[in-house]
C-alpha cells in the first residue's frame, strides 16, 4: 500500500494517517511495510514534538510487535 499525501498537507495529518495504513498492511500480511509505516509515524511524531501523536504511534507499533510475537 502507498499513501499519497497532497502537497501542503499538514505533517501531523501524515503522522495520523501512517498508523491505520501500517495496521492495514499488517492485517493483509505485509509486516515489513507495516513496520516501515509505523516507524515513520513514530519518527514524524517525534520531529513534530507532538506527545499525543507520539503516544498513538508508539501504541500502534507496540500492537504490531505484540501481534508478531
């Protein structure tokens, strides 16, 4: 799956969109893409300095780790 973000869109929105995209990839069996999207969401949330988005991104990444065992 590929996420296309229109030019000028807010980086915070991208951080939010990467989480469901990562989980959708995981649910379709693509753990590599899921991890890449979720890790990018964590990185972007950190760069933005947004603690709420960072917590949500880390939670999504933790769900992936838990699901992979």
